[in-house]
C-alpha cells in the first residue's frame, strides 16, 4: 500500500519483570511499548526520538522480531511477521538488519573483520565458496571506506568510527531492505558522526534501503529523517513529516523536548523559550492513568487523567495524541 515497506499497528511489547516490592517474588508486566503505530515508506527514513527509557530500542528490536510482540501487527513487505516462528522468520532475517549504538561492544572481539562481515554471507547462503566470500567481503569493506588489508584485523585495532563502518558493512552484507539504526552515532565524536551519517545516506540512495533511525539527538534526526515519531512512556505522542513536525510542533511533550536543543539561528534563539520538563518520566511499571504525559504537562486538565488520547491526524499526516488538540472548543 502506497509504497510502505513496514507498517506497525498497535504494537505492544510487555516484559515480565520481578516485582522488587513484593516479598513473594511476584512478577509484573512492564509496558515498554504500549500501542505504537506507524509506517515507513520504501527507501525512506523514520526517525524515532524521546527520552531515555521511553521504548525506542524496544520498538526497533520488536520490529526486527528480536522479541516476540505481546500484541499488534508488523507488516513487512505485505506479510505480517509478528506471529511467525523463528523458522518461518528466517528468510526475513536477511532482509532486516540492525546497526547498534556501541561499536565497541557490538562486534565480537575474537573475530577478524573478515569473519564478522563474512559470517552473514555464509549463514544466508549468499556465497557458494571461500573465494566468492573473500571477494564479497573485500567489496563490502571498500564500500564503507576501509581498506582490504583491514580484513585480517580484530575490532580492537580500530577507532570508534572505523568500528561503526565495520558494523555497517556487516549489516549491508545481506543486502537488506530495512535497517534499524539504534543510536548509530551517539558514541562517536561529532566530526566522525557526520561521516557515518553521510555513509548511511549514500547507501539509502544507492540501494533504496529503508531506515528506522533511533536517536536522542534531535538535530541528527532532523537531518536524516523524512518522517519523525516522538515517543513518551511506550507510546507515540506525535508523528509527522520532518519539517512540518519541527516547525509546527503540536504536542506539549514535543515542544519541551525540542526547546532543549540549541537553535542554530541566533535570531530564533532570542525569541525561543526553553520549557523545562519538571519531574522524572514515570515508571512504565506504574504508568499514570489516561494520558501518559499528564503528570508533567502544564496544560493537563481533568479529562487527561480519565482517558488516553488516541494518536489522530491533526493536519494532513501530522498526528498527535493530546486531548487539547482533539477536543473542539
Ligand atoms: N529485556 C527487557 N526486560 C525488561 N525490561 C526491559 C527490557 N528491555 C527494555 N526494558 C525496559 O523497557 C523500557 C524501554 O526501554 P528501551 O531500552 O526500549 O528504551 P529507550 O528509549 O531505547 O532508552 P535509551 O534512550 O536509554 O536507549 C525501559 O523501562 C526498560 O527498562
Ligand atoms: Mg535505546
């Protein structure tokens, strides 16, 4: 449907965790993701932002079926992959990859670069012999800007930026259609960040790859995304095309989150007011009734404690979940 590669509907991912306050060692349900819906067009980037612990990584991992969702559907290329067994999911694994935040821990220190990049080629039967594999590894390593003589080395022999290039080559090895980039530049120096972002953009252009780009860095997300979603306590509170969302923020949470980013334009900075978010994010073990943001929202009223506002289309594709916007008057 209209070129969407991935369509997530009412996705829920609840974890069973031990209740530390119970002596009987009872378990409780932690609602890490609680009814999230969004789609990503083919060859486009959906940026996901929000404070630490709001459920961004869980959305990404669940979309890749690294977790079995509690509820909801994940339509990938027309098929619902949410309920597939591991065996049924295997052919999709090649098409869906992940790039991790920390290039220092996401690469096996005992494997050479050649093995790190070559293993997915073998696992997915993408090469038929050793020389074909070596050739393809060489091609991939060159594609991400490293040299062929790097292939025999181990991860500790590389800088952070170089390791992230290795992580990208590993993700690209299977020629995926979709990649979840989970904070892929957060651990890198600013100058290196731009190189990695450029590389990701180059591969999107070349191969038409679709990205889910997770980051707490709002300016990086603005730069790379076509559409952006803002999460709060396991829910999407706002989503829209990137410029529309950044220029006409609707949700009180988005406004306070964005107000913390320094404005690039000094004129804009003069008129902009920083909105301080009071209090901590409530625990997903014990979320507030009604709107999840109401306990920190200056504009909350009685209805916000009673009903959870649905994510509705406020202005042609720009969606928000806030009673203030959906109640007329
Ligand atoms: N495997 C798990 N088991 C139990 N709880 C989990 C698990 N993974 C995540 N959580 C909890 O789910 C919530 C969302 O976590 P998640 O890692 O998705 O957040 P995040 O938005 O990616 O945060 P950050 O910006 O810090 O990476 C948190 O409360 C976290 O403690
Ligand atoms: Mg995370």
